[in-house]
């Protein structure tokens, strides 16, 4: 009887440890994916700003006026 209670307690602890490890792994995965998405968004924003920079547009407009396009 005592051995069975000890085994059930052991199983309960093992289940809790497994659930905790699985939760920690999922949190780590979500954080890693979030950071990856943030870096991609930062890169896309940098490219967008570089292409649509108002100072660059003004310089291109001046160049077009000089050339007569």
C-alpha cells in the first residue's frame, strides 16, 4: 500500500515536471519567433524608409529639374 502511494506521488511529480518543461519550451519558441519577426519588420522598415526618404525625393526632384525631365 505504501509503495503504491509513493508511485502515485512520483507520477504526479513527474507529470508536473513534464508540464513545466513543455510550457517553458513553448514560451521559448514563441519568444524566438517573435524576435525573428521583429528583426524582419525592422529590416523591411529600414528598406521602406531608405526608398521613401523625403530628403532623397527632394534631391531627385531637383535633379529632374536640372536635367529637364
